[in-house]
C-alpha cells in the first residue's frame, strides 16, 4: 500500500466515481485546489497517478488521466510511459480510434 495523503485519496476517489468525460487538466486543477498551489501541480498529479497505478486502485482515474493526456499531446509524460503503453495495448480498435491524438 502506498503512502498517498488523505487529500490525494479523496481526489482519486472523487474522480473514480465520476461518470462524465473529464480530462487530465481537470484532475490537475482539482488536485491543486485540494492541496493548495504550493503543493499541488501537474507534476504532483502525474506522480499521484503513477502511485495510484502501483496501488492497483482507481483504474478508471488512471486510465482517464493517461489517455486524455495522450490524446492532447500525442505521447505520454516520461513518468507514465510504461502505464500508457500497457493501457494503450489493452484498448479495442474502437477505443484506439477514440483516444488517438488530435494531431494524428
């Protein structure tokens, strides 16, 4: 079990329960708001997603963050490459078409 803070767990739980289509940027902003801008930023968000994946928890949140980031930039941040590779390899053809980068 990781040592995620209660604040991070609350944000992860919140996103895991969501049924709307949100993006990595929304997650980053929510985490920053919950933690305060001094501690919460996009780097914190990426590390939180990596830790959530290591825990094997919050699979929808991890997948949503990674895929929306991939769609926006056409690649994955270095911290999430192995997670993204695993997720992308598991997608159906329809999902691959949906999540393909906007510039491809």
